[in-house]
C-alpha cells in the first residue's frame, strides 16, 4: 500500500483525503471545460488526460463542458474540433454540457444576489472601474453606484437583459470588499452587455456572464466534485468559494477548486491568441497545420493518441510551472511508431545507380520484413531491377574510413538485396555526380543462406527500383520556431523566431507497395524518419508528412552551438 501511495500525484492525494474525510466515491465527478474560442493544443492534452484519467481511475463520470460565455470569439467549428480531439485521444465523456445551458439559472441567481444586496449595477466605464480597483498594496475606492437601491438595480439589470442599453453602458458587479488584499474580490464584474449572436442561443441574450461567475456555478449545477484548473486560477479560488457560499444548499455536494501547474513546451507557443495570429497571418495553412502544437495539427502530422498520453503521463502533474523540452514529446512518438509503423523504402534526394552486370529488363521480387518489432506484421515483396535510386548523400567518390556508405571501389549491401561495388560514376558539366555504375555479387542475396550472402560489409543502403517507383509529394516538417522560448523575449515579438526551414517540399520516389496507402497510414521510411499520409492526399497525388526524424537532429545542432 505504501508503494501505491507514492505513485499518486498531489491531485490524487487530495481526492484520497476527501474520500477519507466524508466524500462518497459515487459522488466523484470531474469535468474538462474548454472555451470554444480556438483549437485545443498540447497544453490542453495534459488537462484532458488528467481529468479523464481520474475518471478512469475512480470509475467516475467526466463531463465535457464548453464554457461558452463570450459570443465574440466562440464558434461552432471550435466545438466540433474539440469533441473530435477528445474522442481521438480515446476518451468518452458522460455528459456534453454548455455554460449557455445555464444562462437562465445564472440570471435568476444574479437577481437573488441583487435582492440580497450582494450585487449592483455599475454605470461607470471599464476604464473608471479599473482605476478604482486600487493596487495590491492600496485599497480600491467604491463606485458611486455601489449603494443604488435594490429596486433600481433590478430595473437596470432587467433592462440590460432586454437589450435596452448599448454595450459598455452598464455592468453587474458583486458587492464584496473593495479593500480586500485579493484584487479579484474588489467587486468583480459578473455580467456585461454584448449585442452579439451566440453560437447556440443566437440573440436570445444581450448580457453574458463573466467566467468567474459562471465557473463555480456550472460546477455546482453539474455536481462536479473536483474542479481542476491551471495555476493562474489560484487567486480566483477565493472568489469561486464566495460565489458558492451565496448559493449552495446543504443537501447538495459543494465543488472544490484545486490547481495544477501549466506545462509549457520548448520551441512552441500555446497561447490561443498567438496561434490564431499564426493562422490569420498565413504563417501556417490553418489550425491543423502539421507544424502547429494543436492536437489536430499533431494528429495530421502523424502523432498517435498513445504517444501524447504517454508524454502527458511522463511529465506528470506539478505545482510549479516549467518548460518541457519538445524533444521529450518527439521521443514518445518515435517510441510508439517504432512499435507499430511498417518499414518501407523511399528515396527523397535521388541519385541513379546502374548495376552493369545485372541483366537488362530483368526484375525480381525480394522478401522484406515489415516491422522487426512486430512479428505479426509479416513480410512483403519489393521489386529489384538493374536501375535503382539511392540517396545522393549515400555516395562519395572519395571518403575516409569512417564513411560506411558507397564510395568508388567500396562495397555496401542493398537492403533486402545484394552486395554491390561502385566501379565508376558520371558527372554533369558542373561536376555533380549524376549516375553511379556498380557491379553486384549474384550469390550475395539477403536470406539466401549462401556463403557470399553471409559476408559482412559495414554499410547497408535503402533504395527503390526506378521502373517500379511511384512518386509522392513529401513534406519535411520541422519545428516552427528556432528559439526554445519564442514568446519569452520582452524586446522581441515571437514572430521574429519563425524557423524559415520549418517546411520543405520534395518529390519522393517510393516502393510500389505504397501505391494504395490510405489517409492517416503511418510508415517508417527506412533511415529517413516516420511519415504519414496527409488528409489531402489522393490516389493520383500521394502526400506524405514527416512526423519526426529517426533521431533527435536538433540535439546535435545545439551541441555544435
């Protein structure tokens, strides 16, 4: 039992303590509460995994609740994208809820607070209200409208609801304490006027509740036991509790807000505002661009739900914010794809190779293993012929002994095929090698069991047969930013750190087994990296996205620096 207790994170310790002190296990309920004003990103994945993971651990329901209280920024498109992301990660919610479902109840409760003298309509401008808030060391000053009569407040608040006033004319504020050391308690705004259509309620409402008023009350309506928020909401907890104090009844469960630290990712921005800026400025092609840290972008790039959940599990839940190196996320997708992705051959920077002693017009089909990590993956056949493509960087006319690829006079093995020897090469007018002439040992075929096939040579190259090769557009994605903390510089804009080499498009030559690849299929191009079929690919125009290289190439670059 002691070992099991050590494995709990601090949120789970809180829940265990609550269960020991009177909470009933069947009263546990959690929620994931995104605001539908953008696409979810990798930071949200940790919160999704935390809340739904607790639901699985305690066999408790988890609500998916959209905190849709700002019609100026929220859209149905975002709602649908969020639902798709949560489902794709493998989680099922108990109830699909919307804060907008509670607009009438929230309004009725606000009327009760006015009747109790605990809320009032303020007719000052937002600038005047901000100026009267005071400072962390100096108390605020009371609004001249703070002591309006209950009758006048009720009349004005109803007029706000009925659309009788323009935006900014009035707000509803809670009457708490303008001298509170917590500035959030200095008569916070509960409602503002917005003459904008809502994605669900259309123009039924002209006033919309603020997040702090909506948050705890929505939790209370849904009977959420533990409302888990990121650390910036810690100062809001006092206000969360104050609002609940005014409303809760003893026969209902009272929600409890607790906070955990946001985990930032290096070489990334996760602010929705900044991600929207990237989309609007066409730095990327959309929210699901494979360079974006959005869950939909990661999915399109070829990340798996398992890799993201393993990443979230590894970084865990903490009380202090820190920056997690993006290479850890890349490690987890490599680890998972290594287990599940078939190995195939593709050449992205082709150099023609001719086997001069191989019969012209001849072809044979060689046996190739699909995945050495998965015995059940089986084998496939790949065509071999006299003319092949290899990678340009796999050949040098002259090289030192540490170059284990092909050089004049040297030998290598062609993967699944034969041992070849480079005899000569042809160059263009600029001196670039355009063709390599080789000979092969007919008895050295891989797996044939001959003495020649068992001969050891240090290099093994991937290749494709030119007559059989199919072409595809291959998108070589890299990190979108070339700085570890692009939004951490006071004197520079995050856009200054855009990596100009974050996307390179090349024509790839692929073995023919990939001709019928389907959207989303994941493969390892041997020696090159992990790739998947893009959503815009067609049978006539295959498109492969690079998910990640086989090794952390950035680590090597940073070591050189």
